[in-house]
């Protein structure tokens, strides 16, 4: 009897062993102190694209932080609109670097605001540290049947031989669309008449009514005008999943003009403790990979790309800053910057 008891006890012990090991396992970042409440700053009003991005992602980031630390923080969205994003980004850059404040920065808007006004968040690439990005809305140039040769190439040739003869409508001024127009001019030698509109929707209407021959917008704009477009090209490194029919600049013109678009990435104030910053970056990567997040993001029409985390997003930040600096003279010549 005693022998059977010992055998049974041993069997029970072996059966319990995996559960004991799991109970003893510590989360990867159990040593990191996470603020009880994390405030996520949105530098624009509630209801816009950036606000939707943040509110979609935060529950998944909360869960990822809990998975990595064993503790789930509360997250709060704080909308701080004003001056084209400047007010919110100043607040983010001046926040205590204890991890209690993070947020989203919009590129190239933040670089253009810095070039225009020298705000308190300058230099932004030093005052803010990258967490990650997975929402980029690439620029797309479209032509209607008023364009010479019914093509983008024909419009470029005309704008090169007769500067100012071709009109380009876009959101602007000082927008990602505006920057992409200047990048196209610098690369091709063409000179367009740039007509800024107060948002993507008015620019779409101008294109559809043929007030302009070309429109520079984003993937989200293209979806609304593609029925009237006779030609299009995307400022991206390869065909884009959401609009696979749109050729790249390399395919359309035989040259790679670089990657341009509206980028919305997560960042925080410089000085966040390295281990805490590492936690936020890993939590971002985990959250953005969740199928449930991707389904919700697509449902809300967010333009997802493969996540760039930490230094990979930092490189995108530096590239945007360099693009703005390279094209600064064109903004000044156009009277948009002093």
C-alpha cells in the first residue's frame, strides 16, 4: 500500500511539474517599472486619421505590455490640436521622459513645421525617440484625360518644355503631397503650377471636375478618383498591396524617386530609460502583429505596412528630415517658407 502511494505521489508530481515551471517563469520585462497610466498624445483633433490609428492600436499595446511585464497599464488618448501639429508635438517633446507620455508624430508634417517656424520641439529628430511605425499612406500621382498624351509622362514633358503649363492639385501647402510634387520637379526638371487645397477631398473634387490635369494624393485619395484617372504612379519601392495595379515611379519613369507619403509613427520624448524604451518597442511589434489588430485596422481603412521598429523607424525619420532639407529651396522659391 505504501509503495503504491509513493508511486502515485510521484506520478502526480511529474504531472504538476509543467504547471510549476510555468508559474515560476517570469515575464521578459518583469524588472521594468511601467507607469500606471500612459498618455498617448495625438497632435490633431479627435476623429481624424491619426486619432483613429491611436485608438485602434492602444488596446493591443496595453495587452502586449501586460504580456511582457505581467502588469497592464491604463492608456489615455490626449488630443492636442493646433498649428498644424506643433502644439501637440511640443507637449510630447517637453513631457517627463519616464514613459508616462508617448504619442504619434506625422511625417513629413513635423519636419515641414520645423522648417517653417523653428518650434520648441526643434530639432525634432533629437527631441523625440522612435518606437515604431506600421501606418504609411504613400503618395500617388494621377492624371486625367486633360493631361498631354493622357499620361503622366506626357504631362511631365509638357511641364518641362513649357514651365507652369500643367496644374497639380493637392492637399497643402506644406503637406506630404506638396513635398512629393517638389521631389518630382527636382528629379525630372519639370515645373508645375501647384494648386493647394484645404484637404484631400477638395483636391479630389478639383481633379474629378478637371480643374487640374494632375492630382498628388495618397492611396486613400486614389481609391476615390481612380475611375477618372487615365494614368497613375506610386512613390514607393514596390507595388503596394492595397492598389497593386498602380505602377511605381521606377516603372513609370525609369527612375526611383524614393518613398514619399503620409507616415504616422509612435515616438516618445528623448531620455526614456533604455530598458523601458526597449519594452515599448517590443510591445509595439507584438501588438501590430496580432491578426485581430490587423483586421480592425483594415476595417478602419488604415494603410498598413510591414512594421519598422526602433532604429528602422528612426531611419525613416532621418530620411524625411533630409528630404525636406534637400527641397527647402523649392518651398522658399514658391513663397511657402521664408
